[in-house]
């Protein structure tokens, strides 16, 4: 799985946040725009792009985008 | 795979009843003005109907049934079977269907029973009653589907309270050798049982003092173990994968002409999720009616309620091909293809 592409796919779920602010190591909970709807958009993106089902616990147990990436990678 | 084709049954009518009492999302005390706007924009829900303390799901279904039978001019004693689908029955026991048999003045020889399912309930109920009618031993059947699910929600839980509304519906079916039939796909996965559940009040965890104690989860979620708990992200993840799969299986297995289907009626979960499902299946917007804005998620009642509210005028003198799909609590889901040919469909009743 391509990390850069994954980050790009996550970035596309945000509307207001400056893309340069979001890196693989970013703790997404600290982003102002992060809310349950963005979380759902990320889940939907992962379903669409990678054919993987991530759960609420997967998201809650993740701190950074890298953490989500690893979960998706383990399920692909 | 649970795929079945029932040849000799037709839907003759559908009706729905709603409580008069309206609640608006913008008035919900846990939402700021901005939060309420955001919530409505994403869920598609702006207002809901809430039953008062004394009105049950069976009361709503009773009124919907009376209206439907009157319009169909069906005699009460001609009803051979009645199924009541609900997760908010009048009592733990007896079955509410028995109470309805008496209230509707049906024959004591009618077969009546309850089914406990939510979001997928109309599909499962339709499958069950169609099977009862398919051999022709029974000629006429009533499928009553409704919930007062708002009574299970904590007023202090913004992840459930503003989503749900109450409604009762009735669907009349008849043995019909000239029918186009009904085709089903059905599925279940209990590994997701806690995604939508009420922890206490059954017999795994009987009602106790603890059942009435508030638990604070933070972020606008406070509820008791007797309240409905919703694990939104898991339900979402489930819905966007299983609902399209089910419809695809139905279409592929029975060789249904996708383009000939006039309407796809989804369980009204929320707009964001339903639109993901619609887009995955590449269905044009005008083939997917919504009633979320006015009624929210009314549990098992959403599909027949949407038929009555959005398609009533179209059904008067025409023939419609429909695919409906229900998905949620259980987890349980299913799809059905059927025809609506000049059915009786009175306007939504308010009580």
C-alpha cells in the first residue's frame, strides 16, 4: 500500500483544513475540523479505495493517520 | 444463500400513521445552532414525529390498518393471517399481534404472531407473510410494521435522540396466481449485535437498579442501560458494504433488469449513509426517494412509510417495479424486488 496515496485520500475528506497541516504523524483528534462526520468519510473512503471495513474501535484506537494506515494495511 | 422467489402473492395496499407531535432538530437542547445545521445537512433529518406517552406502535399500526381495510373494502373476517413486526411491543408478553387480532375484530381462526426486527423488519415480515400466502391456503394477509423507537432513546444522547421518529404502517397482501411475484435476499450477522442495542431489560441483563443509572460517555452522550445505544461508525461501515452487496446479489441471482426498476427504497438510516449506498450502486437520484427530512429514522417503518408518503400518487393508475433494502439492528439486512400494480395507498394518517 502506498503511504503517500493513503494520506492524499485522507486529505480529500477535509474541506477547511490546510493540506500542509496534515501529515502521517498528525494526531487527527487535534485538528479543529475533525468530527464524527469526517471519521465516517474516512471509513467510506477506505471502503471504496481499499475494500476494507474499519470499525469505530479502529478509529478510536488510532491517534495518527499512520495508525489508521497500519490498520488498513493489516486488513487488506 | 438466502435467495427466494415467491410467485403467487401481490401487494394490494400500503398505509401509514404518524403521531401529530413534531420535534425539530434545531430545537434540540444539546445542539448549538451550528451543530444542528451540520447534523441536518449530513443526516438529512430536520424534524421527526414523536408518539406521546400513551400511544404505542400497535396504536399507530391499528389506525393505519383500519384506514387501509376500509379503502380496500376488505372484510375483517376475510383476513387469514396477521404479522406484527416491532421492537417496541405493548407488553413483554403476550404477543401484540394477539391484541391486534381482537382490536381489529379479525377471525379467531386467523394466524397471528409477532416478529422482533428493526431496520430490516419490513423485508423479513414481507418474506414471512408471502410464504404463508403463497400456497393459496390463506388468501388475505396483513403485515403491520411499526415502532415507537423514540421511547427507547435517552433525551441526553445526541447520537440517538435527534435521529429517530415514530411511525406505524400496514401492508395488505393477497394470494394471486397472476402475480409478478416477490424476490428476496436475506442475511444476518450477530457478531455485530452490540452495534445497535438496549443492554438491559431483557433476560440476559434483567431490569435492576443499575438499569436506571445514567452513564456519562462524554461528547453529549449520557444514557441508561435501558436506553438504545448506537455505535454509529460500526453501523455506517456495515451499511455501506452490506446494503449494496445485498441488492447486487438480488439483481444478479434473479437477472433483474436494473434499469427497469422505477424506485429503490432504502431503509431511511441517514442521508450521508444512504447516499453512499446509492452512489455505490450508481442509481440515479430521482429513483431514490427520501422521507428523512420530515420523519427521521422510524426503525422498521421507514420503507412502507416512504412508499406511502412519496409514491402514493404514482401508484394510483400505474405499475411500478421496486427494489427495497433494509439494514441495521441485528445485524440483519435484506432486499426485495416487487411490483406495485394499481395498489390502494391512502394518504398518511396523523393521530
